[in-house]
C-alpha cells in the first residue's frame, strides 16, 4: 500500500508497483467476475428471502396449531382488522360499483343491452373487483400498519423482550393478526360486494334511468353461487398473504425510522403484487373447475 | 487470563480466587451478605453457564470468534469492551434472542445445551432469565402496570389482585411511585422507564439477570441508582448477573468479575477475543495496553487511524 502522506515523486519502486496495481483499470475478466458476483449475490439474497419467508410462514402455522390464541389478543386483532376496515372497504366497494356503471353504460346502451348492465357490474364485482379491492384496502390499511407496528417493536427490542420473557412472539403477535386477516377478509369482501352492487344499482336506476326490475332480473340470472364462492375463496388466500407478508416485513425490519418506513412500503407493494398473482392463478384454476362443473357464464 | 480452556481457572481455583478476593479466609465466618456468593462457590456439578467456542457472524461480519467462558451461579460478571466488539450480540446469543447468519459452538446452562433444545424448551428455559434492555423495551401499547405483570399473566395463574400486589411491590423495590402504574411508557423519563423495565425483568423471580448496558443514557446519579439496584437485586433475590457495559465505574462497582472483549477487526486471526478475565482489582493492575487504554478511556492513535483510513486512496 503506498504511503499517501508522501508525494508520488518520493515513491520507491515497490510503492510505485503497488500504486500501479491500485490505479489500473479492471480487466474484462475482472469486470465479468464482478458482474457474476453481483448477480450471484442478488440471486442468493432472493433465495434466502424465500427460504426465510417460508420458514416464518411454517412457524405461524406451527404456533397456530400447538397453542390456543388468547381471546383478548384475538378480539383486539379482529377489531383492528375487521371493524376499523369496514367503513373504507364499504366506501370503496360502493364507488367502484358506481364507476363500473359509468364506464360500461355507454357500451351496453350502444348495443341495446343497457338492462343487462346489472349482470356485468355484479359479476365483475363478485368475482374480481370486490375481493381484489377489499384485499388491496386491507393491504394498505392493515398490512402497512402491521408492518410498521411490528417493525417498531423489532427496532425498539420489544420483540426481543417478548422472547426473553418466554413468550413466543410469533404466537403472541403474528397468529392473532394472521387469523384476523384470514377470517375477516371474507366478511369484508362480502361487504364490498354488497355495497358495490347497491352503488351500481343506485347509479343505473336513479341516475341512468334503467328499469329496476330488468336490472335486478339480469343480475340474478348472471351471478351464480359459484361466482360468489370464487370471490370469497380467493379472498382467503389474499388475507393470508397480506398478514404473512406484513408480519414478516415487520419482524425482519432494518434498524431506524427508515427501516420501519421501508418495511411498511415493501409490505404494501409485495402484498399488492401477490394479490394480483394469486388472483391470476386462482382465476385460472377456478375457471377450469367451473367449466368442469358445466357452468358456462355469459352476459350476452 | 484468556479464553483458552487450559488457561481458564478450574472450579476450585476460581473458588479460591473469589473467596480470597472478597472475603479473606482468615476472617473466619462469612458475613450474612455473602450468602449468594457463598452458595456460588460451594455448589457442585457443572457451572451455571458454559460457553463453548461460540462464533457468530452477523450481517456478514464475524462478531464473535471462539468465545469460551464459564460463569458460576451467584456471580455478577461484567462484560466490557468498546462499541462493536460483540458484547450485546454475545448477551443476546446466550438465550437465542438473535438469529445470526452463522453460529457455531454451544451455550450450556447447568450442563444442558441451549441451542440443542427444541423451540418450546428454549421458550421455557428463557423464563429463568430476566433481561434488562438498553432502552427498557417496554410495550408501548400497555401501561407500566400491564408491562410489569405481563410475564405473570402469560405464565402463571395468579389473580388480578395477586398480580397487582406483585406489581406494587416491584415498583417500590425499584423506587417508582404507585402512580406510574397506570401511565404509559412514553410518559416516563428514561431513568423511570429503565427501572420499570428492571421491575418487569424481576417479575417472574429469575435465577439470572442479564443487563444490556443498564446505565447508558442516564445521568451519573441515576446510573448509580441502577448500580445499587443491581447490587440489591443480587443480595435480595440471589441471582446470577451478566452485565454488558462500557461504563467502567459501573462495572467495577457491581461486578465480581470483569471480562473484556476486543473487536475482531482489531485482532489477528489467532488472537483470542477475550483479552481480560479477572476481578475488578486485577483489571487495574493489568499490563495489557489494550485493557489499560479502555479503562482509562484514551483515544491514543485511534483518531489518526480513522482519519487515515478515510483519506482518499490515491495521492495527487
């Protein structure tokens, strides 16, 4: 290593050799080696993340099975996740029902099927928009809050304190939140569906002037039991994904305020992507099941 | 003394060291206050804590390397060392509070390997410990009373009245008024929060108290209050204490034995990480310049080293 307190002109042969080694540009091989190392690092970190997440989820299921959750913790989680989310989920559902009516009315009217708008709106709501929007709202309102809360607990050593007192933090902190999300998201989805259906119906009947009787008649014909089941079934997976991602992010939160903020953001983004991914996969699977059952839905 | 097994004093030698240093044999009967220490030195069987070649890599940095040490029941041991030497990682590793990327070695409590236990066994084992965290780590969502009664509520069948009585007794023991019972941690000063954390750690009647920098961030008077609390806790509850600190005054006042860790970044690969293991009296006589630099709090060449390290690498 050259002595940096000396001028270059004062360097001996050995120091100049060191300096040349230090200052030369990396060769192509060294550049390639560096890129490969970087790609390897990224890949390894992703594999570690997936492994860690899987192990975390396994722990959640383990603690859910071996020890009963305390009723007060469960009630608190249900209140936070279910009751407090209800207004925003209902409001979102109602607006999306109305927006669907606004967007689809012109097209349906142009082909003379404005009365069938109810079927389109309600089918979209029950199968896709209701569960997905309820899940997105839950990821935003509850998921971020869980990640930030648990992240703060991690940073301030409260999770360590729980562990040190012989209380498993996954059992105490994660399981009630997981159960809250898992069991209450179907109810939230149903509420979003109902509000969306009524919002769409109100706009169609009272603003666009569609006849109430044919509107509901079409809705009744086109929305079947399997459609309602599809939405609720999917919502269970969304709820589980939101809770696991949010809790995992909180538990693995980096130190400081930035770490907590990052945990909340990553929790929402990852949940959102996962909701859409699960929606696609389950959509394909459930459609196949639907076809096997001989149900071929159609609006027109 | 070092962490090498051959150089670690045997139980009988350790017994002699402790007894001679604190209660000279020629004085005859041990005073009443000596009971915890007396108990520590006369017990047979495996030592309370054995750490066997513990190495930890945390966030890609080796933090602990082949740590070997033994702690007897009833001892209060202060682990000192500069920031980043792995004191807190060591303390938390003892009861598995951190999940490092890599860990090797064993931690044995009463001869039982902690890392070899199942998750549920570890959870049960941790109830023997009381942990006082650096920033108290009280639960924000609970009152001070709820914080202190939390372990009782989780692990005992005590009634609300019984828990209330224990909480009030513990509050008094750490010098907090009953009025803090209903307050939230955010409403208390740092010293009060730390004492509330202390009370919570005592709630289950632990056998061992682990203190993570208990006097950090406190004024000198409050620091000494915490020192007194640690001494009183040892006397009243007959607990073994392991304290991590860089407060030399606190370490000398509280500890029967001081162990000094040194950062791995400043050590050669073959050098042991524990550079001192002895009594508070011995540390003052220690001739190792690294130890004397720490206990005197001298920067010496450190600033120059650091500024040199961050200078631009290439000369003009």
